[in-house]
C-alpha cells in the first residue's frame, strides 16, 4: 500500500517536472500561474517588510510590483516569500521564487557560480560609519583607537577590519548579533562608532533618543550594489525584470510620474511616446503588452517616487538620493534608451 | 503521671522573639551571622532592583499610545504590543479575514481543554478532534462558504506557532512510541533502521534539520516542483521530536520488570496484546515527566522556524521591532512574549503533574 502510493507520488512528481521542463521558460510558468513569486527580505524597513496590517512595503517590494505591472498589467499580482540570507539564492535556484528582490549585493562569484543573473541595480549601498556629534569627528580617517559596534559574521565586519588595517589604525570591535540590540548598545555609549550599510545607518539614527546628536561620516568604505536577480535559463524573463527596473529610472529621466502619466500619453516627444507605448514596438520586443511601461509608472511610480516613498528624506529613514540620484543629478541611475 | 494543677501556675508566654513573624524571621533568616548577612544582602539587592523595575513597568509606563508618545517617557512602552497586535497575532493573514484564524485557535484551545478531562477519553474524543481539525483547516484555508482562499504562506503568527507545536507533539508521540518499540525489536532490519534513524536525528540540532528542509530539500526536487514551506518545517519538527520521544519511551520500556512480559506470555497474549494491554500502559505512565519535558522543549523549539523565515509569533514580533518606530522597545515586546510562552508551558507542566497523580496506582 505504502509502496504503491509512493510510486504514484513519484510518477506524479516526474510528470509535473516533465510538464515544467516542456514549458521551459520561467516567463511561461509565471504567466500560467497568474502571479509573480518574489523573494523579499521581510525584516528591513524601507526595503522589504510587512507593515502593521501585514501589507508588504518597501523599495524591493515596489520593484517586484513593477515587474507584475509589466507582465500582468496589475501590480498586485505578486506573492512574497520572505527569505533569510542563507535561503535566498537556493530559493531562486530551486524555482521556489521567480525573482529575488531582497537587497542582495551583486558580486562576481554570486553572478557566476550560483547560476544567477543580476539585473539593473535598484539601490547603490555602501558601508559607512555613524558617530555621536559630540566626538567632533569629521572623517573616518580620525577613527584610530575607536571602539566600533558591528554585526558579526557579515562582510561588514570584514570590511571594517580591512579599512582600519589599510589606514594603519587600531580598533576594538564590539560584536553584537542583533541589529536592534546593536543600536541600543551604541546609543548607551558602549562604543564610539557604529558601522553598517549606509541605508541601515540612516534607519538606526532615526531611532536614536535624539537623532540630531549623531552624524553619518562621509566615507563609504565598500561597494554594495543591490540588484534583483533571476536564475539562468530564461533570457526573456531576465530582460523583462531588467527593463522593469530600468523603466522606473527612465520614467524619472523623462519626467513622467504616476500623477502626470495620463497627460504624458498626449506628449509629442517621440521618446515619451515610445516609452509609454503610444508608438508601439517596445512591448512587442519584450513579449509584453505595449502598455507595460505605462502600467509600471501608473501603478508603482517612477524610481524617484518609489525611492522617496520608501526610504527618502521624508520617511523615518530619511536617506538622501546620493548615488541613487539620476546620472544627470550626480548619481549613478542611468537608463539605456528605450527604443 | 499527673500534671500539677495549672490554675496555680502562671502561664508564661514565650518571648516575643520566639513566636509569630519575628520568631519565624529569627528562626529562618537571622539564625546565624552568615544567614543574617545573606538576608541583608538579598534585601539590599531587591531594594535596588524591584522599585526601579516597578516604576519602569507600571508607574512611568504607557499601555496603548502611538510610538511618538513613548519617546517622552522613562518607563516601559507596552504600547508596542497593542498597537501591533493584529500583525503579531495573525501576521500576514489578510485583514478582515482574521476572525478565521481567531476562531480556529479558540476551537483548538477548546478541544485541548475538553481533552484534558480523563472522563472524555473515549472513542468520541477522536471523532471530535477529527471534525475539529477539518473545521480548523477549512477556516484557515478557506475556499468554501464564500471565504477566500488563504495560502499557507500567509499563515503566520500565533496560529502558526500553535499549529507547529500541536501537530509536532501529537504526531511525534505515536511515531516516537513506534520507534522505541522498533529499537527494542528482535528483528535486525527494523532494529537497525530505528537505531540509525534515532541516532541520526538526535545527532543534529533542530536548526540544521530545518535548514535541510528549507534549503537543501528543494534542490533535490525537480525544477518547478515545490513542497509547501510550512509543511516541510512541520515534518522536520515532527521527525525531530519523535526521535527524542522514542528514547524517553525506551527508558520506560526498559524499566519494565521481566515478570510483566512473562506474565503476559503465560496468559497467552501475543506481541501486540502484550504491548498494548500490559507493557505500554505501564511504561508510558512511568515516563510522563520526561515526556512532558520533551513536549515543552518541542513547543519552545517551534520558535526556531524564524531562521527559515516562517513568521511564527516570535518572528512577527521581531518584524514589528524592525520598524524604526518601534525599534527601541524590544525589552517590552520580549517580556510580553516570555509571559505568553510561560503561560503555555506552565499550563502543560501543571497538567502533567495532575495526570501523574491521577494515574498513580502505587508501585
């Protein structure tokens, strides 16, 4: 009895597998499911986290929503899988998720050895230092002999060690496992400096008893380009994910927002016409509806809107655009032409 | 022997330092110089700790206010719980549908309380549970009677904790008993299998099993085939707990005197009857305390599923704390959670003590 059931199970599973194999493409799988399964962080405010009502919010969440808007014309057709740092790449490799939008740093080894393809960066991060203003420190170069609060076992700790060694400075790490406790320790004055990704530092400063007493030093000691990723094997799906992110950036370049996108449909600018699908071609090239970019901007917004809504200066995090500004404004956000 | 007439004697009260509160104090707390010293030190320590804690927790605290109001006070900000209560308890379960897991939990608690009474241990109890489980599953999953479907990846918070714990314990117990019997079996294949299983599972921490289930296991499946994440974690917890229960039960089996087996044999009972009617009822009774110990740790271990990103009640609380608004109030949130876990565990161990007494037949 048991064995026969097992046989049936195995048969069904192999048939299912065969079915998937024939369909082959991730895009087809997504289309037949009717939604996108996105891997997200689940615990980083401003990037991917549920709010008080359990509704997902954040920059990475909005990126996933943009992809859904492009594919289905409905930004809500996303299901979120919260993933830990250890699970995230396996979940993508095993097909549990279709796209990973979980503040993952693009590196050479991840891109090659893990069988992944990273696409356009949706946030340029980097490691920085948070210090109390009363220390009077203006540059990280003055941190010699400092006690530094840091999370263990991350690249953060290693980066800090490298930085202090390169600059011939002594330091005493205070290693604390949990982000919340790390911040508490720092505010209690047990260490002089707190080091973490710049995006995290802003959030940490925001919860200080008196945020104005702390300042983030100008030095950024590591590069952390955070980008969505897909698995190898379906280039069309990769293109769609890539251009969904780029569409948000391009919309900002063209000055199209979720507010004015309907008026922009009447624009005579050929770039805008091509972008919004008034002049057809882009949609067909990607295998999407011609309205795909319009849907992204209308339902999710351009990159600037998404940034300001989730992490910008008017949010609790209060992060400046910095590297994430458009290339025309001194940042790194740059979109290839949409033609 | 006659007593002298008491009327002629004045009744002397014992000195005031020997009776009453003072007497007790002297007898127990100040009966020697080092005990006196210890008493004073402990009192000092309490004086240092208790009033500030009391002030922090009750006097200067706020109980239900927006996060902003917490910034200006010195005391505890208990508001972190009531302000986020719906996410902490129900997690991702869609707003407006949360009565469903609520009802399911009430039903489960009701069934558990009903099952506590030994008078109710009849065949009908099984039926009630079966019906109860079907109703609970329907409530949680939906899809009928106009209730929208809620996939398991949205099951989170307290219902998830209860589910993982209850099924973890209920399914692990019979499996553990079977494994224990298997380990003492005279059939080499079965015995080896059980020994290997038990030792392998006991040889690794639950965390690694959970990791295996969530990270490794999907890689063995063909691409595109996925097995529900909650189910995988649940199975891992069951397998893990069963191995420990098995060893506990084996202890009980080994404590059985040979005479019990021989008596059963001489009555002409076969293996099944011997085990079912003679050995197991006695053996399982002996091992109630360690079994409950296992159950308690299984219940608390469910919180380890945070590492595979399942949102049990601990994780939903942690997520709430990641919101910068509430980040500073982890102490309050963790205290509240500790109280919750304590209540559950204390109820379980209390019940087991009663059960032990009720089943005590004196030998």
